[in-house]
C-alpha cells in the first residue's frame, strides 16, 4: 500500500514538473518574442517600392546583401508571428519575396533585378520597419535639384508699421508691429545678403547633449545674428536630422521638412529622413540614432560632436571604430575619437555583436537621400511654411502634435528670398504685446517680406532672435530659454 502511494505521488510530481516546465517554456517564448509581426504592406511608387513591416514594437534585425546585390535578407530576431500570414508581391523592382523561419529568426528575402539598391529604416511609434527598393541612380534627385532653382519674386506687402534699418553692408533689420481683430502682433526679421554672409547651425555649449541660450551661442561664435533652431529633448539631444560641416549630429526616423546648405552655398528645402547601418566583423545592424541617449536593444552612434566620451552606463558594449577597423571594445563610457565613431550596443544588439573582436573590419553607412547626403549643413525641423512662393504648411502631412500644429503661439523661422538672400524671423506670443500667430498666419507674414521658401523652427518659449549680441524680441518665458541649437549668420 505504501509503495503504491509513493508511486502515485512520484507520477503526480513528474507530471506537475513537466507541466511547470512547459508553462515556463511558454512564458519564456512569450517574453522573448516581445515583438509580434502583424502585417506586411507593399506599395510601388513612381520612384521606389516600399515594403512595410507592422509590428507591436521595434525588434532587433539585421540586413544581409548577397554578393551580386540581387538578394536582400532582413533577419528579425525573436519575432512572434501569431497573426501574420505570408504575403506574395512583385513589381519591376522586386522579382519575388520569400519567408522562412530558422529557430528564433524570421527571414524575409527580396529578390531584385540588377541595378537596384535599397534603404532600410524603422519607426518606434508606431513600430514599423520598412525597406525602400530603388534604382542605383535615383530619379528623385531631379526634383531636389529643381527645388533649388530660383523662383519668381513675390510682391512685397510689408505691413505699414514696419521699421527698416541697415545694420551693416548687406544686413537689414525689420521690426513689424500691427493690430488684427484679436490684438497686437510684434515680429522681428533679419535679412542677410547671401553673397556677404553664410548661415550654419551651432550647438548649445558646443556639443550634444548641451543647452545654452541663443545669446550665449551667438556670443561664442561672435555671430552677426542668431535664431533658435532645432527641437530638442530636455537634456539637449536634438530631435531632428541635423548636419554640421558634413557630419550627422541628430536623427529622426519620421520624414520631416528641412533646410540645408549645399557645398556651392545654395539653399535647399524639402523633406529628409535618416537611415543608418553599421557593419562590425561581418554583422550589420540598423542604427537607432546618432548622438543621443542609447536606445534599448539597438545601436547608437557617437561622434566628436557628442563630447569627449559617450557617458553611457556599463550595461552595454561599445566598439570604437577608426580607419575602417574596431580599435577598442568597452562596456560603457568610451572615449570618442576625433577621427572616428563609437558604436554603442545594448540588449539584443550586444548579443548580435558578441563575436566582434578588436581588429575586425568596420564600416558605417548613413543615408539621408538627395540632396541631403551632399549638403554640408542641414537643420531638420518643420513644418514647411512656404514653397516656391506659395503658402504650404505641411504640419498635418508631417504628423506634428497639436501644440505645434494648432493655435497662435510665438514662432521662429528661416527662409530665402527669390535672389537667394536669407531671412530669419521671430514673432512674439502669449503676452499682451503680441498674441502670436498660427502657422498659416506666420507663413503669410514671411511671404509679405519677400520669402519664397521658408521653414518653421522650434517656437514657444524657445523663440528668440539675437543681433550683435542683443535680444530683439521678448521671449514668452520672461527670460531666455536654453536651447539645443541655433542658426547663426556669419560673415563669409
């Protein structure tokens, strides 16, 4: 009797243990496959094809290209497929698509005809990974070049209460005060001869992260004039694609409007987004951001504009890259070389790069599209205000939040006149001396001063215009707000 009870107890124990192990395995599988692939969408446009992967959150993935460049494989790690059904599609740019599972990897392979290239990007909110397939010589370059051509002048209709002062040869200040049905409006503008002056972005405290007043940034560079520029995070990280002297110092995966300066000095306006890939020891991973806080389960790039070191904690792995090789490996807070990068990995990205050693080949590829790859200065902010002499506010298309998109507020902007001269401006708001303007009203006012293309900058308490070290407007915070970056007017 005792032996039978013991045998029954052992059977129950083993069954319970097996059930517990099964539940534990199921729980682990659920935890590991935190990202679930919900759908794959395909669109074929005039210039490129796009394949979009809709996910519950952005997973770790790598990209592999065959030796002949005619097969591109996206390798998703630990992605659940509960609601996904394989979808077939093809076009003149994509011959076929295939799917396969390999242990905890989900592989999507696109077969391409000769002469095609690709660009991979991702979003975090909503979680999407998308790949564009396009010809190696993209027809998209033509519209960008055309956008830089001069357009017909717009008729000047400056408000009657405009005071104009020539501050120096080739630089003019305009002060504007008028009343509409809702009260008083006060605005200030600087117009600079593009043959005598240049414009370029400058960072708060000269690095990222860093915040500094516009007057402080202006004083450090002895600028002729300065206006606040980029959106920024609380710590000074820039929120938008930004280039300074040819180096990317800020990124976003949302396509937003931008202003840029080409090597020959021409101004360009359009939309820009960032795509980056880092290859270390044969492993290629998408870049999660440049010169910003390190993201979870991703890689972040740091260059000299971030300061002397990454400032990261020890819960990652960092690869110092110089002259096409990995020169050092650390867990965190790595020194940033002046002539290279630090590739900082976290979470699943650390696992993917576990086999990388000092001395392995390394390369970093960054793509902003045309003409932004060639531009030496880029400020990605938005929305667009004017295009080719017409009011064109793109806040809805670029999915700006309501606090920027709606209502009257203090505003800042940069634009160009038909002859290529620069116009920088601010309008005060949220105070008795000026109630502010909507984006459309702001675009209309810039047009009255001759702007044919214009881009909105960060506004609210950040809006500030400085000339010769003097603040022209009245910032709505009641004092200067430290900002992440400013656009400077400097002598050529």
